[in-house]
C-alpha cells in the first residue's frame, strides 16, 4: 500500500455505482489498523434528510459506530433530500451548496486526524453548479485523488476517459482502488480489466498506487 501522508484525500470513481462508499470505508479501516488516525467525510450527500447514509456505512465497515465528528455534522456538512446530482438536488431543495462550509469542516477534521477521506457524490464529472464539476473542485482544492473503478463491463472505457480528464487538469492521482465487489460468476472480464488497467497505470501514472479492495462479508450488502 502506498504511504498516506497527513492530508485530505478526495475519493471519486467512474460512476455512482462504482463502490466509493465501500472502498472509502475499507481503506479507512485498513489504515486505522496500521496505526493512523483516519476519518471519512461525505462531501455532499443527496437523497437523505438530516443524516448521511454513506457515513453510516463507513462507520459500520470501520467498526467504530458514530463518531463525535458525525454528531457535530463535520463529516456530513451538506445534505440534500433528492437522490440526484448535487446540482439538481440543490435546485430541488432551493438552496445553494455551501462550499465554504464543506472546506471548513474538512480543515477541522484534518486538524483532529492524520488522514481525511472525502467521498464525492456520484462520478468524477458530476456537476455541482452550472459552471463547476466535481473534478474542477478537486483541482481547485489541490486534493490528492483516490479513484475507484471495477471489473464490470464498460469499466475500462470509463476509467480511461476519467484518467484523461485527471491528467488534463493536473490532478495528482494518489491511488487507484480496484473494487472486487460484487463477485462475478465469470471473472474473465474482471481479470482482464485488472491486468489492462495496472499496465496502463504503470505507463501513464507511474507514481500512483494500486489497491484491490476485496469483498467484505457483512450482514447487509456493502453497496
């Protein structure tokens, strides 16, 4: 596993079903077991009222239960009721996204913890405002990126398009997380995708790490 220096890391992925929440929580759990003080934050939560279901999943996988920072709202600074892009959800709730509130919460978390994993909403190019995409926000904040992909059909194209956009904006790809959930009955595509992406990463992003996220046995589906 590539070293994680004290910092705020943004977690995004190829689409809304890539398994960002699952991978974010898994990585936080593993780093915690190595002795680092790690916390997760949901950048913007949509489809909830008053609480973030993704944070609930993080804590369940991490095995911590809700943390004081969760109760303070620092880990879920912006919540919108409609399950859609932040742009549409903010329109429906008739209030703008409070980006200053998000960044201030992340800074406070970074003051208390060694590592903060900020999980995005949806895929890398999801719109936040008419002028701002998630990828633009990552670039503006200079966050190192953890990028989630998988071995499902279509992942190679989605991943390569994302990597082109990442490089174009000068974003530092810290690690690619290869999500092995769900277990596929025929692993042919999953195995080939793994091999292809690892080779591509070694050639075009040689400084980036690679982590395969295994399937964790939980009482409920982790995604």
